[in-house]
């Protein structure tokens, strides 16, 4: 149970960082395209991490139900 809670907290942290990076990329799109692309790239990497964690919690929830 502790691991599940820790994973969920990590997911929430990554989600807030992801939203921040996407907003930053959107705001920089007109002024500095290189920085905007970098922010987008970082956001995509975070999204990949979040998907991995979502997969892990799905497996943990399945195990807890059995």
C-alpha cells in the first residue's frame, strides 16, 4: 500500500510539472521557437514517465483485487 501511495504522489508531481512545461512551450511558441521545442521535448519525456507509472499502478491495482 505504501508503494502505491508513493507512486500516486510521484504521478501528481509529474503531472503538475508536465502541465507547467506544456504551458511554457505554448507561451514561448511565438517568441523563442527553440526554447519552446525544448520545453515540449521535456514534457514528452515526462508524459512517457507518467505512462509507465500509470501502467505500474494498473498492475498493482489488479494484484490487490486478487
